[in-house]
C-alpha cells in the first residue's frame, strides 16, 4: 500500500469508526456533568405573557432561523456519511435551523467522498450551512486556497475550525501539532468572505483561549464543553485502550465555559454558541440565560436520526422547544431576547 492509499484509508476509516463508536458505545463523560443541573430557573409567578404569542425565532449571522439551535458538525468523508448527512440536512431545512458538516479534511485528500459533504447543501438549501476543518490541518496549510475550496464544496455560510487538542493527543496517529495556529487563523479571517467560527469538540473553551481567538478575528465561538460526548473516550475505545485514565473526563463543563466566554461580550462582538451534552429544552433555556446566543447538539441528534428516522427527530427537536417555550412563559419572557435577560439561581443559593 502506498502512502496516499494509506492516508485515504486512514481518514475515511477513522470517520466510519467515529460514527460506529458514537452510535454503539458509551463514550460520554462518566464523572463530570455539563453543569446545567447546578442551576434553577427563577420562577416568575406574576407572568403577564400570552403563551400563544411567544416567539422562539432567532438570528444566526443575520439570517432568521426558527429556533436558536443548530445541528453540530459531525460527519463526512466515508460512505456511511451519505445517508446520515442527507437526513440531517432534511431535518435542518424542514425545521429552519443551521447545520454543520463534519471535518472536510478527507475532501482535501481525494474526491471519492465529496458527495458525502455536498449532500448537505443539496438537502438544506434555505438554511445556513457550516463548513468544518481541524486546527491541525489549518496549522499545516501554507495557503488558504484549500479552505476556499472546502467552502465552495458545501456552499458554506460560515466556516468552522475545530480545536481538538485532547483528542489529537490520545488518538493513535493523531496530529498534536497546532504550531502557528493563531497566525494562520488571523490570515484566514482576512482572506475569506464568510465568518469564521471556532469550536471545541467536548473539552470546552476558556476565557483566555476565547480572547486570543477573538483578537485574531474569529466571529463565533462554540464552547463545546465537557459533560456530553467525550472525544478522548471515543479514541480510547478506538485504540482498545486497556486502561482509561483521567483524560477520559478531561475538559471544562459547558456551563462554566458559557459563563466565562460570555464575559468577553463587554469588549467583543461575537456569536456565542453553547454545546456539550445538551439534550433537552431546559438545558437549552439555561444556556441562553447564561449568555449563549444559540445552542447546539451533536451525538444525541445522530443517535436519534439513525435509530428513529427523520420525522421522529424533527418532532424531538420541536418538543425540546415546546419546553423552552414553557420555560419562557414561566419566566415572563415573550421572545429569546427577553429570555436571555432572565436569571438562574445556583443550588447553593436556594437551599
Ligand atoms: C459522530 C461524530 C462526529 C464528529 N465529528 C466532528 C467533526 O468532524 N468536526 C467537529 O468539529 N466536531 C465533530 N464532532 C463533535 C461535535 O460537533 C460536538 O462538538 C461534540 O460531540 C460535543 O457535542 P455533544 O455532546 O452534543 O455530542 C463529532 C461528533 C460526533 C457525534
């Protein structure tokens, strides 16, 4: 097998493994929550809202969306991704919410699986689509033509760079070398015409990292905090590691990241995306109150679409937002802007 074939197989097979493991194995944090359980809504008995007039719509980089929620970047670059991405795109388009594609790294290696990425825009014509590439690839690129190619491939409205240091450092044949990343990001923000977003993959983004990213021109930050899918766990399962270690639960809980990164809103204008273990409307509402502009979810949506199909997954997302609506009513908020002004109470301040 020559080098190129080896690389083709490696990336594509890894993508298949990731889907399989996320669907069939327990790859979640096992001694850390995303933090939402530590907060309570400040029930507002004197609500004067008409429940039926509550508006759940929001905006994402200027475009109106049905709910402040997006389907996180997941897959592409393998045969299994064709149907999954097509179905996820139908869901996003039908509801009217943004959708991300999985890492487009494989699309730079050859054209065998370009279809698995393109299928997203083909099925999601009227909602924002987010392209995706890893920090390791950004660091090794010498010019930005490849990124422009990836943007065109999915007709992206925004490009996402994922920071996955913890995953790279435990991954067999990982690429834990992000040298020069910030400079490359800075250059990229100046050379592309769409917003650049940075996300983690489940270990969270702290205030210091967020500030560095914003200073280098990033316009959106998805904290992708700890408490949901653990990508070190995925890699441990992939390696068949006999011993799990502390890195299984590595990362900053989602709520902590939202609160910390939100402090930067005083100085910077950016979109704050909250994800990492979000599974229901109550967590979504809490994330928005803590400072998020929009929320996101990955593995729970993948599991639902594969196990339950398109219609049920659409209904599950609508159901999450029925609960957001009820929370809004009980907090006296008639739209998302007003919800974001509500407050949460920490457990220790109640009991
Ligand atoms: C099957 C699968 C593949 C993923 N691949 C990518 C990827 O290629 N790029 C990326 O930025 N994030 C990727 N993620 C990470 C998610 O976008 C998300 O940040 C992470 O899983 C935490 O969210 P969750 O707890 O809702 O799953 C993937 C997630 C899943 C479940």
